[in-house]
C-alpha cells in the first residue's frame, strides 16, 4: 500500500492481499504454534535490547545533587516507544487479539508507529499506521523502512475512528496505544523502565532517586514509573513535564479528565489535545508546564554539554529536571534526579535544530538558554 492511500482505496479492498489471508483455514494447533513463536520472538527482542544506558549529566560534585539521563534512543527503533510497542504486542498476542496474516493498525505518525512496524515485521504480520496527510516524508520513510504501510487522512479528528474501522473491516487489530499503554506494561517489574532505572542506580552515591521526571504522550511511561515507585515503597517522587499545547497539565491541575486543548503540540511525541485514558494522574506527584522555546533551548544545550542531539520531548524533561535540581540546591537538599532521552534529534533536524523553523514558529530561545546557563554555572534558577 502506498503512502497516498485514502479512504477510497484502503488495505481492505477486495484486491488486497491482506483480505485474502483471512480466508486461510488454520487449525487451533497451528494458531497456538504461531502464537508461541510470535511471543518468543518479542521476548527475545527484550533480552537483546531492553536495557539502555544511564548517562550522568555533568554537575559540580560538591552540589551533592546528581542528574542522570536514561538514554532510550539506543533501542533498535531509536526511541522510548520501543518499550511501549513491545509491551503492547505481548499484551495483544497473549489476549488473542493479533492473528496470523492479519494487520495491526495504529493511530500514530511518529515513533510508536516506527516501533510497532518493527514488531509487526518481527512476527510476520502487516502493519498500517493511520496518520495525517501532512505527515512529513521523512517520518513515512522511517515507518516504511520497518515494513509498515501508511494510511493518510485529511481530518486529524478522525484518526481513532479510521484506525478502528480499518482494523474491523480487514479482520485485523487496532492496537490503540492511548488506551492500552498503561495496562500493557507490567508496572510491578518484569524488565520495565522503572525497574531498570533502580537497578542501574544501585551503585550510585544516591541510589534511590529523589525525583524521576517523565513526559507524557500516552501517559503510560509516567504511570509505570509512579506505580513502580509506590509498589516498592520508595520515597521517589514523579514529575511529569508537559509542553504548551497539551491537555494533560490542566486535566491534572483541575482533576478534570474531560479537559481538551485545541492546538496541536509542537513538541512531537508528547502533549495531547485530550487527557488520554492511559494517563494516571493520581499516581504522580507533580506536573510542570514547559514553554516550547524552553524545550528547544534544552536540546540545544544538551548537544553542547553532552555531545548528544536528542528530540524535543527530551528537552521538555531536561528543563524540568534542571529546575528541580535548582530547587533542591536552594533548599540544601542532596540526592539524585533521573529523566529520559526519549529519541534522537536526527528525526527533527528541520525543526528543533533549525533557526528558520524557530523564526517561523515565533519562538525565541535566547532567554531560556540564559536560564540554563545560569543554573549550570551557579545552580540558581532564574526562570519562571
């Protein structure tokens, strides 16, 4: 299926090979053998690639505060969403929702689609990403490189509806990351990101993090982190950093899951127009609203300080993490703070690393760079 597919020509046309696979008669024994092998392949991927590096951010040792970045960009598909996709596939396979030869469908134009395309290819089923027609050719190419197909729609408000309909009419499965992210991952442990952080922190001078800072796209990562903290009885607090055009912050502040936001987030991968079902507000301790210009300033700073070029969502988390570092220093507290490198910046060279894009968006990162420079030099926070 080409990237130009539309509702008038979609993967469940009679000529489509996806439909013909539905007529294959498989015995229960055949299906169980296929399922066993599919689960093995997904679990084997976890053994090969589940753990990622925990990098130490350079802060003066005598501050008594350590900042770490969990580098999720080193996964095979290059992002934190690799963990999510693996969990979603195991959840759906073990529920009997994914069947041989039938497509997996997802509403995503970003890293989740890339990762789900990878796992679909791994177990030998088709994958269809439903996305806005305005999605960049670069993103489409990443999904297609993993063997996925892209179904473009004109009205972004119909993404969920179209995804569900494509899955139903093709006999496939709508993965629905925004509903199942928080329940697909085993938050009690079993190789999740929270368990990995605590294992890697075990030999550090402050092994139990004072704060863990996450961002929210589905809300699943913050739910896993916060639940695990409560489950093991840790004193760690969890903060969620939210970009400008997102409903999560207001939904949390007002305890109102019906809150919506009409503007789309400029920080790709995080921020949603609605409070997604996988966001668990009662589990987290704090939220910060981060200006988009501050997020971009933080990724530019990371490139200079650490020689790494992350995506915009990483900048959102790092901005909030450094603010917490400054607050701890002002209060005379010692301890550790952990945040995430969510994905690589080479996917966003024409945005967060482009001065022309910043000018087009009306974003001035200069004052935010000054805030970051001040906190790195003195530990003092001069921002709002």
